[in-house]
């Protein structure tokens, strides 16, 4: 395991343990330092960077989940997109 941004990955591990499986973009927005401040230069700047950090760490794994589009009028639109839900590897 690489030591790059290990503080952010440790806090992401704690966040997932507490809140359950989550997306990389939610981790970027929600993971904070112990003093409550965001990881400015010590964490990833976007969801792709967060996913790359989590992929090299053996503690994390992901599953693809399909998200569906919905319209304001209540009609379901055919289609959707996939997101990776990150979880702790030994929780399965």
C-alpha cells in the first residue's frame, strides 16, 4: 500500500465504517480532518482522484450501482448511469 495521502484514506475508512457504503464524490465533500477542517492540499480534489486513492488501498472495495434518472413530473426516464459505491473490504 502506498503512503500517498494516508491521512485522507484513514479518515475515509472511519467515515465508511460509521456511515456505510458511499460514493467517491460524497467522500470528497464529507471527509474532514480531526479538527473539522477540509483536506485542502492533503486530500483529493475530485471524485476520480478519490477513486484512484481508494483503489490502491487493500482496505477498500467497490460495487457498481445503477442510478436511474427521474423527471420532475414524476415520469421515469429510461436510462441511468453507474456509480461506484465504496465499502470496507472485510465487511462483505
